[in-house]
């Protein structure tokens, strides 16, 4: 399991111009990639680590507060590409997701 965490003031996810998820008062964007074999215990550990990360500023402008401390929100976005393995020659996951044709050509040449 892998997560990319971004501190945000607000965020939303749109699908076909419809908002399907949003946070408004500030918090975290979490791009989450779940891999085969990840367990419930892995999820619990990751959640505990994320909500306790001290990445919000306190009154002295020090990064000393957690998501729990600031009562922030989290927008969790499924991002299966984070779990992809680009070392395998038969892994076409990157090519499926790259929309720019030039980048597709460069990816093909490197495989």
C-alpha cells in the first residue's frame, strides 16, 4: 500500500463535471494505491500514521500539528497507478494512463 499526501486548503474530485468528493475547510488530499496482499492491519497502520503526521503549522508557524489536532478533513482518492510496477517489461499500465502521444512514444521506446 502506498499513499501520496498533500496538504490543501480545499479540494474536490469531479467525474463528468459532477463533484463526487470534496473538502472545504482544509486538510489532506490522499492518493491511495492498494496492492494485492495489503491487509486490514496495513490499512490501520497507514491511517494511524497519516492522521498523526505533524504537517500543519501551530501558532509559532512550526509544523507541529496533526490532522486530528486541526480537526481537518481528508479526501481519499483511489490511485491504483501508485501500486504499478514499471520495472516489468510487460507492464502496460503506464501506457494506458499516459494521454499525451509524444509521451506514449517515449514510453514505448524505453520498453
